[in-house]
């Protein structure tokens, strides 16, 4: 069945064909751009080509060996990934170094393997026009990274991590990737009684600075990203959420080169909403890219499910539009089919579901903006800062003394109602109009 499908067509909302898009019409123009330009979908190599259904209680439920091993298996995964992306009309992909190339016994061997496979990737890119959205290095899987990479207490581990990042940046330049991500790892600590936090943070700051300098000196003009991630797997992650990362970047003078790659499931694990993290990135000027997935609110770990919640995709795209849209980033499906969804058809159906969910979210986000009621209410709620004392506050024309004098004789002061329930009903009205 999977091999018989050539491309996934757009058939519209009334289609009952499971192998069709109901909402994602890549050439449909909304807000001056096509859906494909707005959404910039990307395939995640690790989940799509490597993950085979394992969990902490059981082994693989799906065979992704492709009947071979070593470099040949790596090339077979390239063939599969590009075939899948062409079926779906996906223009980008993302990978860790060890996702695409076998890990050798030494750093030197691993880099040679990566060079061989990236040569093959480049051939496929030239044939199809598909290219990476971003590249990263896996510095959490190998046992040497049990205590972190750039925050490791071992200087030898630090040096190997640097070598992996150098090779990753080289691969990004070679393949034309507009992004490089740090890094999905174990940068943090489990207990303070064995940790020098100040040294670890300084080492991390130095590491990112060295990587930035190397990339810029060798022709990498894209964005460097940090991916905020709490409790995964270290108890106290240094990159806990967007606000924590922004503070770190300011401390080490890296705000001009680094942005956020925000994952929905990581936001919820940090005790935030997805849209909260997006808004915090925007107001700090570091919004970059998105790992599109969702978690299970009844489970306390990163389940990496394909996104199907239309509230989340709508509010996400509302934030993306308000931020001015993607520049170098996009929507990478850092998601995997469930353990019981164990066929290649399920992989295809999962991507269709996620792409349709974000396409519908994009449509509805523009409807929220065009409707205007929510934006109008927010503007009205803060209208006191457009004149009088509020305007003076915004323009920096006040002192603490002048504010105290102004407020001394005020009576019965009360901000206007927040009308949360009304605004939630407006959102429902827009989402389900026509039902």
C-alpha cells in the first residue's frame, strides 16, 4: 500500500480519503504567502527514519533496518526519507549527526561516515530541491555524555563535543541548512552536591561562543538555535524554558546570533503553554523555529505525539503570524507515530494529520486577526497607556516621586474586566463558525 502511493493530493474538507489533505493546499495564498511558505514543514530524521516503537518497557514494533546495515542502511534511510517527503510535498528535513550516519569508534570515524552520507544527501537534494531546515549533533545518547557535553566535568568529553559540533556546522554549510540547533542534551545537573554550576555555565557560554565564531568564520550565515527543554532527561536543565535561555544568552553576549527552537511538548513539561513560550521568544526578539508535536497531559514525559489539537495549532500560528512569520525556521515534526501504529502507512497518515492540523490552524489564526475582536479588546484594555500619565510612563517622562504624587488622591481605581470567558467564546465562535 505505501509503495503504491505517489503523492498525497489536496481534496478539501469533505474528503473521506485517508491519504489526502483536507486543509493543506500548499499553493493556497493566505496573507500574501502560500501555505507552504507560511508553514515550512520539515521531516524529523530521528523519529521518522530511526525510531521503531521502543519504549522503556518494550522493544521495537516496526522494522526500520531496510534489510541492510552500516553505510548502506544509512543510504537506504535517505532513499526512504526523500520518497516520503516527495509523497507529502515536504520541502525540508532535520537531523542529528548519528541519525543519518553510523557512529564510529572514534570521533574521526564518525566524521568520515557523516561526510559519506552527506555526500549522498547532497545528491538527493540536487535532484529534488529538498534541503535541511537545520542540523544538530546528538550529544546525549553515547554514554560519554552521561553528565552533559559542554557542561561535562570531563574536558575530554568537552573536546569531543566540540568536534561533533564542528562537523555538524560543516554539514549545515555543505547542505545549505539555514539553521543549527543546540542540541537536545543533558546540559544540567541531578544534584548540587557534586556540581560546580558556575564552571558549567561558563563552559557552556564559551562553547556556544566558539561554535558561533567558527560558523561565522566559515560561511554559516543562518541562525543558531537553542531548544528549551526541562527535565529531559536531567533533573535541572540549564535550558529549562525560553526565559531561562534568554537570560543565559544575555549573560554571555549571544543574543545577536542565537534564537529559540521551541518544542510544544517541552513547553508543557516546563509548566507553560505552547503559545506562552512562543510569545516569550517574540517579546525577547529570539523567535526562530518550532518543533511541532504535542504531549499527553496525563503523562509526565515527552511523548512526541503528532499534533492534532486545533486549539494549539491555531494559537501557535497566531503567535507566528504576529511575530512576522518564519525567516530561517519552520515547523519540524519532532513527532513519531504511536507504538501501536507500526506500519509505513501509519507514518504517512501521521504526517497528513499533523500537516492538516497546522494548515487549519493557519487558516483559523488569520480568521482571528481578520475578525479583530480579540486584538481590539487587548488594545482597549491597555488604552490608558496611550494618553496622560500612561503615555508619560511609556515615554519615560516620570519618576517614582511624580507617580506617587499623581496617585496620592486617586479614588476607586479598578482596571476594566478581563472578560476571559467572553474571549474564549469568541475563539470558539471563530474555530467552529459554520458548524
